[in-house]
C-alpha cells in the first residue's frame, strides 16, 4: 500500500473509532490545524521533544509541565497502524505515555512515514526488545457497561484528534 | 465482595432468575446486542476460519508446553525488572499480594478488572487487613458499590438497568439522580480520578502474557487499566498460568479476534504492552512491578481429559450466545465464571462435589462452539463432565435408576414395547409421577406405536 | 434403491404419523423402505446425560439391528447426529463394534438430507398450502450441517408461503434430558420460540426433530395458539 493510501486508510479507521481525523502538509498547515482543534488558552501539555512538537509548542501560551494538570496534550507519537486506525504510543526516549491518558483531550501528531500497514508490521518492530510501555490507542476512552449503551470519555480522554503530517516538506523550528 | 459458591442450588437460582422480569429483559437485550455486534464485526473479515485455526493452534502449542512457557516468562519478566511470584492456590496468591502491599504501607489500592482476582477472592482479604480497594472499571465499580459479584466476565453489571445504577449512585455517592449513562459515566470519572492519583498501588489482571519478552498485555476501553498500571508507584498484576502466548509476534490474530468476539469492536480503545517496571530514562511506568502467576488447579486440569478449556481467552462470546445464560444470567451459576466456559471452569476448579448441578446447565445446542475464537470443544467437554458426574456418583438416584432401566429396555425390544404399553395405560399416573413440568408437557403415548404399523 | 428406516423412540411412542409420513415420502421417490425389526432408541438421552454405559447398551443394540450397507434414514437430526458423531467414540475400545459404528455412521441420513441430497425431491416439489415457518434444530444444523435442505424442501411446497423465523437458529429448550432436569429454563426458551413463531403470522410451524416440535407445541398449547405444529415429513407427505 502506498503512503497516501496508508494515510487515508488510517484516518478512515481512526474516524470510525470516533477520533477527529486530520491530514496536513507542512508546519503552517499543522499549526493552523492545531489552532482549530485546541481551544485557545487551555492548559496544554506539549513535551517539545521532537521537531514537530518544537514547532507546535509556541502556539500554546498556557503550557503546563505536568500532564496531570493539562486539559489537552499535544504530542507526536511513535507511529500508527492503518489496519485499525490506531496510534502507537511508546515510552522510549523518556516519553510519558500517560500524557495521552490523563488530560480530557489528546491531540496526536503522526508522520505519514510512521504509519504501519498492519498490526503484524508494528509488532515485528517492537516485539524483539519492547520498551517498558507500548500502548495502542484507538479512539477516545469509552464504556458500554451501563445497559450496553455507549458512553464516550470514561477515565481516559474524552476526545482524541489525530493529525497525519505528509512528508516532503521541511519543518524549520518555529520562532521562539 | 464475594459470596459463598451457590452452584449447588443452580436450579433454584435459575427459577428465581426466570421470575425476575427486569433481569430477563436485561439479559435478552444484552445477549441479542452482543450476538448482533459480534456477527457484524466478523462479517467483513475475509479469513475468519483461518484466523481461528491459527489462534487455536497457538493456544494448543502453549498448553502442550506450558511449564516451559511459564518458566520462560518468569525469566524474561525478571530480566525486565519485574518480581515474579508463583502462587500455587488462592490462599497463597491472596497472602503474597497482601504482604507485599502491607510491607510497603499501601492503604489505598486502585484495581482494574481481573476475573482471576474474583476467583481467589482477593478484595475481601485485602479489605480485612484494613486496605481500601477501589474497583475502577465502571461495571466493577457499580457492583462493588452494590456489594454484588460480577454476572458476566466482560460486562460485570450487565444485569443492571440504568435506573438501578442511577439510584445506586445517588444513594451511595450523594449525587443528584440521573439515569443517563453519559452523566453516570462522568460522575464515575470524577470520583475515581481522585482515587487513581492518590493510590499507593494498582492491581490489574492481564489478558495475555508474552513468554519471550516477559510482557503483560491488557485490552481495555475505559483507560482505568492504563491508570492502574502506570500511575501508582507500585503495580501488582495477577494472572493465571494458561494466559501465556509464546511471543509478541504471535499477537496480531488475538488482537483481531478478542475485541470482535467480546464486544463486537474492531479494536478496544487501548491495548497496553507492559514490559517490566520503569527503567532509568523512562518517564512512564510503575516504579515496582510484581507479577503473581496463579495455578489454583490449572496444572491438574492440564493433565486431564478436559484440558482444552485452558485454551479459553476469556472473550465471553460463548455466554453471549448461550440460551441458558440468556435465560438465567450469570449469578445463577453460583461462582466467578458463568455460561459455557464458566460451568466447565467452575466444575474443574471448585470440584464436582460443589458444582455438579451446573454441569446440566446446557442444552448442548452448540451455539458456543460456533463462536469460540480459539475452538475450545465446549460441548465435548460438557459431555465429559456429565460422564464424570455419573461415574463419581453425583447423579440423582431416581435418574440413575431410570437410566439403568432405559439401558435394558433400549437393548430389549420386548421390554421396550412393554414399557410403551405400560406408559400408555398408566399415562395419567405417569403424568402425576413425572410432574406437570415434564410428563405434563408431553402428549399421551400413541395408541399404536409406529413399529406395529411399519413395513 | 433401498433404505433402512430408523423411526426413533419419540416417533415410535408419540408420533407414529411421522413414521408413516416418512415411509410414504420415501416410497414416492422410488425407495424400497425396510424397517429393521427390534429397533428401539439411538441412546442419545442416556449419552447426553453422561450415562455412557447405558448409551452403549442402546447403541450396541442399534448396530445389531441396522446391519448391511443400505442407507439408514431417520426423521430426526439429533438421532442422525448421535449415530454419525458419537457412535464411533462410544466404542473406541472395542475394534469390532467400532467398525460397525463407523459403518453405520457412514450411511446414516437425516430425512431432509436424504430427500434433497440423494433423491433430489425438492426439484419435483410438493403440493402445499398456508403460511409455514420453520424451526431449525441445533443438532441438525450445527452437528450435521443440514441447513439448506429443509429450506429447499419448504420452498418447493407449491401453494404454501414460507416465512423464516426472525431470530435465526436458536435453541428451543428441549435438549433431550434438559427438558426434564431444568424444565423452567426449557419452558422459558420454548416460550421465546413460540413468540418468534407467532410474530411471523404463520399458521404452521415445522421442523425436522420431534423433540423440538414437542417442546414448542407445549408452549403453543399453553397460550391457546391455533398455530399447527407439524413435522416436515407430515407436511410434505400430506399433499401426495
């Protein structure tokens, strides 16, 4: 499957799991999307570790250091799986996977070339020496424990937005 | 909270359940919904049968070499920094966990859903030593507040309707009454968030364990499983030994089969792969990870004729299609596990003497066999258990005598014909003896049996 | 062609008209029907309740009565399944009996299976009338894999309208000894099946197993329903 097809399939399946699904190309596009998705002034946790996170961070005047105090987490994730519309969050490199768990709103950025076609593809990569935590995230948190009626937003995020960033464009750091 | 096992009164439990209109309605709704959702989820999947065959083969491979996979898991989990404990039985498991919590001064424990922890009656043991144990899965939280036991292995509060939950929350939590599931869920989120963040320890189960890497794999939807396993400084996981899968690379088929079989979802919201506690450089993970591997009779089952029940991956699909479960709900079975897989495990784990009536809780219709993702031969195993029930002397004496007579009559045409004649002549008496429940539901025998009119 | 008829204990004792209808049907399609004398019961009630010794006694007698190579035809999905799937295992430790069991298992047919697969009866069709619905028994469908054959026969009833039950394959609650050991659950399931039958608006419900039909009939009687409960053999044989 081609890159654009993988991205399209991933976004389609993510949307089917009640995630907001967005596709952007370039920093400007990404920042514009974030401006639409993240309410102005919300306390945001953005790790600022990757190029894309560094580009996004200045958008948020109200950044918090502890994700437990945030209403929104904006972060780049390890990858995604097209087959199931799933994000892959890993603890490697000192990443706090719970950043995508505690706040009510999780905004996950993933590069198109980090989208695996299938579960097999992803597991082949992490199976040998898995990091402490690998979490596959498909949609916001949910339950059907009461009368099998779906309720979105239980202990994890109530809202999940995924943003696929198309390659081929450089991402200079935003001005500090 | 766990009550004593009531499997011996299965029939009267069932009668009570049948008379409970709200329970009947809840069970019909639940089983109809699950049945349809599962079918819809599998419909677009191209090679379901091949997938089931592969998953079944992997589970068989594990059972054929279980001690080796368990040893491998212990070694690799230990290498990853976890402390692994082997618990021979329920009492040992409870005490291992209580002690390691008490030694660290843990008072508030948050808990993810774990059927095995119900099996060993863990909560009561911890609470008896003064610890606060808070169930965080919404369904488990509901039944904990209600002081009940789960009635389904995936959806523990399936027997409750929204009004009952609304009333429960308003009475026990002091919130204004609402029966809107979204509102009730939000209340639970608020109440439990505070518990997660202040807990000394988290206890979870695990859906599977990968033997080669020592990883625990959890399938959850609410996020409480993720909280419980990463937020408190101490994570204790309890799982039974047959949950092993050889390698993480074997998981795709199970990831495709389990959510669809259980809830009709393509994926659960979260699949967590946890390998050891937090390591230097990590910002995620409990500081300490203790893994308790429970035997509690499984090694013995493994050596017996019904060992294939250990292939079960706890999806709940079998109970969702079972006509008996649908009619009587989960509590009637009297122990932790209900429905087809439940009556088998109950009998094998708690013994025939305490369980034998549930062995009859099946019409042998085979609906369960149709849906089991790993092809556990459920009907065959139930037949084995019934044969054991007879051999071990737990049959009803009248039934035993009747069957002995049947055996003779079936092999003797003269005796068979005599029986037919007597039944025909004394049908009103047979009806009285056989009760309106049985003979009363049958027509009177024909005046002339077919064999006298046949060619 | 010749065929051996296994009437079954339920048909023999309670529903001889089903046996007569079966003979009529088979003869209609050119089959010479023999009725091996001394036949009794396939042993299923004992087997399903865990009484393997008693089941073996019944099965052994069955095998001594049904010898030879002719197909064995029976108007019962559960009895055919018993012979086909459980007889060989019952005699696993007795090579001579096991061979006899495998022989019988290899030539046993449920009636609709035989009518369609061997006699192609559905291609000829039958006269029929009214609105008919069909209860598919569990052993017939899941054990024997007979799903299409009864439907083909029902659709070949000229003049009758076939309407399927809305909720598909569902257990009626008979379950052999189950109806005697857990009658409350058995009745509850029969009631649900009866609800389903009534919802179709059919005037007749049919099926291939007398036990199921007996259980459903009881539920229909309890609610005073005029819906007729008739074995497929009777329905097909009526018009000819």
